[in-house]
């Protein structure tokens, strides 16, 4: 059994936050990491940075949508890189949405350097699933089918 307890967010934040307690581990509650509620800056290898000065990318705080969190990622020049959905993973008793840690799950849209849609599709458990649309300069040029991460 998983126990969830709502914790009111700060007065300026109207969303509620949830403390998740893993089964049989009341001594070690699983909490969202601080990166859930703030902008996170990354270097070129998608490693989190402490400040935005050296950032190549950044992402917005996660917005809860069912079991997933929706994120938007941008290049340092503020052009959109992707809109995506992740299932958080537990690392050291904290839920993480960090790139390479959280599980891609849900709709994804990738953008080129001019901000045009480059591709869009769906991930299930970190694998491309179903129809993926490919664009050039924002114009649909191809579609691909994926099953369990494998192009058909």
C-alpha cells in the first residue's frame, strides 16, 4: 500500500504538493526533490547546474497531470527544445524529474532551433510507441510507426 499525504504549497503557489511514503518504509518518506518546483538549468550533457550562467538548456517546473509530470525544455537563448511528459523515479528517497533519470511516458514534441515542430509522438516506459510525425521547417514530411521502441 502506498500512502499519500497532501502538503499545502507556499501561499503564492496554488497547487498542492504530495508527500509519498513507500510501502513498509515509514522511516523514509519519498519526497519530490526541490527541482520539481523550480526552473532547472543544465549543461550540454544535461547535467544539472547550480546557476544559469553556464546553462545550455533549462526546463520549467513539473506540472502534475495524473501520474505524469509535464515539462517544457528550452535552449539558453529561450527557443523551445521540447514539451514532454515524465514519470518521476525515486533516487535516494526523492522523486526526480531529471533528464536521464525520469521515465519518458506520454506525449513528446521536439522543436528545431527556429522553434518549429521537428517531431512529435508518444513514449511508453522510455520507448517510442505508435505514430511519430516528422517535420521539416514545421511542415509534415513523414510518419513512422514504433512498437516497443522499435521502428516498424
